[in-house]
C-alpha cells in the first residue's frame, strides 16, 4: 500500500474495486488498510459491505459492529446493521435497532425512507406509521406520504 496516500484515498481504492466487482481485490485492500489503521471506522464498513456481498453475513455483522463501536453516532452505520440483520433473517433484532434509530429523533430523509422500506417489508406497521409521520414533518403536503400513512393505518 502506498504510504503517501491518505486514508480516504486508500478507501476510494477499495470502493473502486467493489464498484468494479473485483471483490477479492477489494477484500485484500481492505484487510491491508485495517491492518495498518484498525480504528478507521469507514474501512470496517467497507469490510462489512464486501463480506455481505460475498455471503459472509457473520463477518459483515462483526465488521459493522466494530465500525459502530468506533463511531457510535454514525446513524448510517446503524442503518447498515439494520439491513444486515434483516438479510440474516434476524427481523426482530433489526426492528429493535430500527426503532432505536427512530427514538433518537432521526430526521435525515434518506435514513427515514430506508427505515420505512424495511418496516414495510417486515410488516412492523406501528413503526412504519412513525416513519411516515416523521417524513411528513418535512413534507407535510406530500400526497404520496399521506396516502401511504392512510394505508398503514388500515393495518393498525
């Protein structure tokens, strides 16, 4: 690994390999990056993503947990864990973590929309309703959100 590249540049190389579907190369680069910089949370996220793509869900979960431990306020890391738990079939654990994110007063639209999709797939209608209500705070006249909220209320 070139010593003069910044951590972000090294991570970009990993992402480039992932995007080129060169997962073994991405894995090797990421492992080397983590050997030299074990406290670089974004590299743990990349490792988690690569592991998920290659079907190594336990490694993916362990890696995302390390990233969360290093950067506990990173909501996107926790959202990634929700999706990994879902993929692992751990719907109850994923729902609990998703609910915790909602209780932390998450307002980012992309995160809320991802949680909405997850809660819909998981048929967690009370949490889904909560997501729609939070989304409506920033888009109070959204016909789509109002319609979806009305549909969810049919299941409550």
